[in-house]
């Protein structure tokens, strides 16, 4: 699951996952909210964590970072 498209914008699935992280949530809660399989959510969250868009804490809860928030809600 790619999180950033070729032109640098968030993909639709990444946008949905990031939006589901306000407030921070566990992957299973995100999967239920966005109605995607848990394996796809976990994969997407890992990819976005590597890109600096999401932080995953020791308990597995995920939170959107400032970078992720700026891509989700770009200034117009």
C-alpha cells in the first residue's frame, strides 16, 4: 500500500488512515473505522511510520505526526 503518490500527495488510503488517527488509535481500531483488513492497515501504518507521517508507540498505538498532519491538511 503506497502512502504517497508519484506527485508527492497522499494516496486516498493513506489519507483515510491518517484521518482515523485523530485521536491516536490502535491498528485494530483504525481497521474497523476505515473498513480495511487489519493486515493492510498495519502495512500502511508501518510505511507511513517509515516516512515520518505516523508514530507508533511501545504499546502499538499510532498517532499522526506534525508532518502527517501537514500533508493531511495542507495550507491553502
